[in-house]
C-alpha cells in the first residue's frame, strides 16, 4: 500500500522558515521522482519543486528559486522541502507527490502552511 505522509507545516511569520518532510512507503522511492506542490485557498494546485534521477537533479518553480531547497534521503525514503524567506501569498496546503518509473502518480494528504504576522 502506497503512503505519503507530510509533516512540518504550521504558522510562520513573513520572512520565516519551515522545513517540510514527506515519508514514503509502498513503492520504489529511490527510482521515483519526488515533488512538492502547493494549493492556496480558491486556487489551483501549483508545482513548487522536484527531485529526480535519484536526487541528482532538481527543478524549481521560478517563484521559489533561491529560497526553497528540495532534498531527499533515499535510505529513509523521505523528501524534504526547506523553505526560507516565506511570503504571505505562499500560504496554502503543501502536497508531496511521487511519480514512479512506471508513471504512476501518488499524492500525500498535505500539510498546512500559514505565513502570517
């Protein structure tokens, strides 16, 4: 059974930092592309960052480049998202997504991030 469990969300002030984690099980983590997406209230879900080629390659949305860092620990089957200099408009639910080598997509349940003073 595939599971993706996110954690690390919460309330943070503008300019602050958070580190999200996503623990995976039930599929081949090391060969899967792992991504983070977010969804603001009333908005469509948008891409934030991805890690693929076992972690050797990464890709970021232009809006977060230089402030967010995606990383992964294949031994722990965990992907992280380090977020710095957070902005109020980045409030939303952050989701972890796995895309397996067979092109199956799996999503976690999401973790809420609120950026507010």
